[in-house]
C-alpha cells in the first residue's frame, strides 16, 4: 500500500513539474499573460483523466501537457491553443461534453476541442480507411480554425515520441500513416521542425537498424564536420562583422531520414552523401523592411570570399514557397575543395521556416492585422482543398492520394500572357495550368503557346515560362488526361467530369439495353444483364452499360442467341465473376474469418508457412532478411510486404488495422527471386566477369538478364534466385569490386 502511495506521490510531483515547465515556456513567449485560464484547463483535464494510465504506465494527463508544450514552444501558439491542447482528449475519453467545455472555457476553445474530437476517432482504431476518413474530416475543419490542425500535429508528434510502448504491428501502422499523411502535411503548413522529427521517428520505428547505423555514422563524423564548419565560416564572420551586422551562423546537418532517402534514391552508401553539412546565416535586418535587400547584400559579400555555383542559387526571397518559406540558398566552393550550401535568412524568415506561417496567422492572440502574403498563400491552399472536398473521390484512399500530390511538391513560377505569375508544383503541365485558370478552360484545352512556341497539353512547364492556353469547343476530356496532370485540382476536376460523363453514358446504356430486351422479347432481369456483360467480356455490369452508352459496344443477334441458348452456365456466373456487391452473409462470413486472426501475434515465416499460409507480395518481392510485415487482404489472405514497400506505406496509412508484424525463421532451403541493377563503363569481357561472380563464385542461378550499352556506358538488370539478403548483399559487394562497375543496387 505504501509503495502504491509513494508511486502516486511521485507521479503527482512529475505532473506538477511538467505543467510548471509549460507555464515557464508560455511566460517566456510574446503572448498575453493568461496563466489563470491555462491553470484552470490543466486542473480540469487532470481531474477528467484521473486514474487513467497510458501504455507506458505514466498518468494520462502527461500526454495533454506534452501536446500543449509542443503547441507553445515548437509552434508558438498562445493561451487559447494551449488550453485546447490540454483539453483535446476530454470529450472523446470522458463523460464531459463540448457544451461543458463551452460553459467553462468559452466558445473559441470549445470549437477547437470539438474539431479535434471529430478527427480523433479511430486514430488507433480497427476500421478500414479510418485514417483517410479522419484526414478528410481534418481538412474540413481547417477552414474553420487552422489551430485544429496545428494542435493535431502536436498530438501526432507526441504519440510518435512515445511510440515505443505500442505493439510492433501498431508501430508499423502509426509510423506508416505518419510518414504518408502527417509529415507531408506538416511540410505544407511550413512546420519544418515538426516535419523533420516526424520523418525521423517514423524512420526509426520502421527501420531501426538503418536508423541506428546512420545515427552512429553521424556521431563518428561529427568532429570532422565541426572542423570544416569552423574553417569555412571564419572568413564569413570576419566580413559580416565588418558590415556591422547582428547575426548568428549555425550548422545544419541532414537528418538520418533525409540521408537514408538520398542513399536509396541515388543508390550510394553514406560515405558518398556530400551535402550532409549546410550553413545557415540568420541576421537582424539593418532597417525595417530591409530583409530581402540584406539577403542579397550578404550574398554579394560571400561571393567576395568564395566562388558560387551558378546553377545552384535558389531565390525563395523574391518568390516564397507556397508554405511561406523564404530564404536565399547559395552553394559555395570552400577552400577545402567542397561545395557547401549556405542558407541566408532574416530572423523573421527563420521563425516562419521553423514554426510555419500558419502559426502566426490572424489567430495569434491580440493580432488582428491584415493578411500578409503568407496568409494569402494559406488561404489559396485551403481554397484548393475545399474545391476537392466539394467533389470528393468515391474512395477515401483515392482522395488521400489526390491531396498528397501537392503536399510535398516544390514550386515553379509561371506567367500569364498579361504578366501575372502563378505558383504551381514542380512538374506541372500545360493542362494543369489551364485548370488553374478555370474548369472550362481546362476541359477545352488543346494546347498552348509557351514563350510564343506551340506546345501540346502534356508539355511540362519550367519557372519563368509564359503560357497562353489554346482552347476549342469541340475538345473532349478523356481518361488519358489523368496521366498528363500532376496537380490535385486538375486531377479532381478531370475525374469529376469523367464521372459525370460515365453516369450519363450508363443511363443511356441502360435505356439501350432495356429497348433491346423489349424489342427481342427477352425478360428484363439482372441474370440476363449479367449474361450480356459476360458475353462482351466485362467483369462489371456498370462498365458494360457505360460501353453500350458510349456506343463502343453494339447489341445484335449474337447477344439474343447467347441469352436464349447459353443459359446452362448462367446461374453460376455471379459466383465466378463476382458481379455486384457482396451480400450481407458474404460480408459477415468474411468479417468472421478476419476476426479469427490474432493481430498481436508475430507471424512466423518459415518454409512451411511460406508454401501454405502466406503470399509474398509481387510489388516489393521480399526475401528472408528483409524487414517485413503482414497484410490481411480483401480475400482474407495474409500478404507479406517489405516494411518500406511503396504500396505498404499506403496500406499502413489506410488499413492499419490489417497490419501484422512478421519475423523470418528460414533454414535456407527455399530460393527466392531477387533483382539487381548494375551500371558501369562498357568494356570488353565485363559481362563475363559479372556472370562469373554470380554463377561460379557464388553458385547462384541467373533467371533473367537485360543489358543495354550506350556511349561507353552500360546498364544491366538481372534477376536471380537467392536464399536471403545475406546472399544478395554478398553478391552486390563482390560485383562492386569489379574494376569498371560503378554502381550496384537492389531493385
């Protein structure tokens, strides 16, 4: 009993200490002093969550305090947001209502808590697509009060910081959806610090070995980086001091996740990542409003010391990114012969870059000033989201992909014929641009004049292009248009037009089929409709009716004969081709089958289970040694995916309740297909050397070989059978030792 009492006292002391840290951070901020209402919210939340523990064993109230601390210190919000953060789980987890919150804390705080409650259900739940549906709700609330999403970001960040207490399958689910949904959204809102930490934590839990390896290498090379930093910045300090500037210079080191991503994309080891170190100069403006001018003044001063790379100057000062980011990026050649990027920012630019412009929007207490450029960009983005929500995709995951198209995109600047410039995602086409002007212009676009030259709709635009869209009233939207666009707005509008046309075609097709039945005196039954669809090789009745309505499929005597003479097999077609939706009994049976699977159990992948129980995914082709997970598909099969599989990322974010943890337990009896990519200098006998390493030295059977040579370089894709990643890594290591082989990687 005494031990329990001492533990409770220890917890109470810990809670009070954390709350006092929160108050200290708030009092150090520039916000108005509203300590009383924050204390009131803390006491209320503490009472509401009394006796409840988190999986880690600590009192539940520690979570709301931690979220409020992130809201205050990392995002820079004031008392209203801090109170809402402290209260964010009260309505969902206790008997208190939104009305109770409103009566005690006012309408503003209650409205935010209500918005957070709407999007919280199912975060760790067992409903398919729960995260995608929650994401929809979340975006719907953004236009009412941006603080809802900012607090949600803080909530997700703290959940990621404490993810270690969750079971392995939950870690995969939560880390996957964080990387797929929340990190890109944090990036789009300008919350750079939070975005980086979310990415790193997701990476840490999805790939613990790789995370630890890169972290250790960063520690091992820290002293060398510090020496380079001091050597490089010494003359910079001298020249900035001479200019009389107030400034600070910081070293910016790439995060483990960023380094790993680059290693994967470039197929290179850690030692060949050369931009791990960058330098950041943060200065006080010499006068009010001189931020932009001072950036370029510092740049000119730097070029007096070091040579700049002409192709690697990024002017985000004159043209800020869509998330409000401003800075001047230049790459300079150091005296040690290394290119080093320098980011030049004013203090205001740095604050926006780290915390996000959304945090300094009109909701900042005591600030009702007019909207600045950053807020206008936020409004523009929210407007785009609202347009997409007005005509949402039928599938929540399709919707998620549509939104995600623009979350991570870098920007280009394109000019209209009148000289107005528009910000668009990098990779945008003429057709994307046409839809930014108006839906009518987009849907009737046939091409454009870019810089006075005629180009097709699929032409990819570059910064500085001047675009004049050409339209025709006879133009018609087709499915191929979806392959020509990259922006969420264009994709949504095209999909909407196509769906409308399909509905009209289906209705017309239904009329044609009914007329055919009536004319030929054939009973108008679903069975006969299914027979017609099968006869024309359609698996879905809707697709068949649309084809008939579009006059691509014609009905005639052959259809009549088939219905009248081919009835023997007709009764089983529904079962064979699965027309229509599953009936209630089928759904109930499938649900019962799925429920028999223990989701907490770690799958044992051995020779017997791989042959009989589990399916290896074709998309990522996992082999023993890969970090893998299981996924329960719609047919109740357990499919094994690599944890970093691109499809797996989508499954974790949309169907996290179906994710299972898995471990290999193989005896090196089975062989698995694996593919590698080889690039190098095209020399006589090189292919022979490669095949000798694989076939003779490693005694591995080559299954498929594809090789191309051009201008003295060769590229080779090879598929072989191996026991596990140990075999594969040994082959890759041996191939890299061949003199003219420059790059080897698994694909």
